[in-house]
C-alpha cells in the first residue's frame, strides 16, 4: 500500500533523473522493490506568503544502481548536496537508486497547474 517518506535527493543536470538512497531494512525499500512506479513531491514552502508556494510532482520509475562507478558518482552527488548524510551513505545496508522521471506537474499557488510528459 502507499507509504510516504521524506527524502533527501540530488538531480541530474537535465532533470530527468533524481538520485536517492535508502536502507534495505525499511518498508520504503520493500515497496520500491515490489512496485518501482513512484511519485515525488518537491515544494518551495513560503511561510510568509503561502500563495507563492510552488509544488512539483515528478512521476517515474525506480532503477537500482548496481554498477560500482555509477554508485560512486550518485553517492558523490548526494553527499555534495547533503554532507550530513555521510555516515548513512557508508552503511552496508544503504542502497542507492535513481528515479527515471516520466512526467512533471507544477502547481503554483492553489489552482495554476501545468503538466509535461518526458516520454
């Protein structure tokens, strides 16, 4: 069943890949293994003016990173953006993965939405 998690991420230069990591010991990992279709929500909350908030929904599919050189590159990208996750990234149960983005939906304010398919 669906399960939401707060995640730290990094993105490719063309925004078609989103890089993440998780522990193999989590419900999240088991859900991703059994169903690789995912949706991620990224927002820009503006506490002073909530009408300026933007929310981007990225839908795509999970691909596990098994190649050692690619794994090191993804790890480097994640740690450049999130250095506080160094010890988590070094754990043997940490798995790195990429979401191959298929579509994006941008919501600006409460009603202004736009959609783009990347297929």
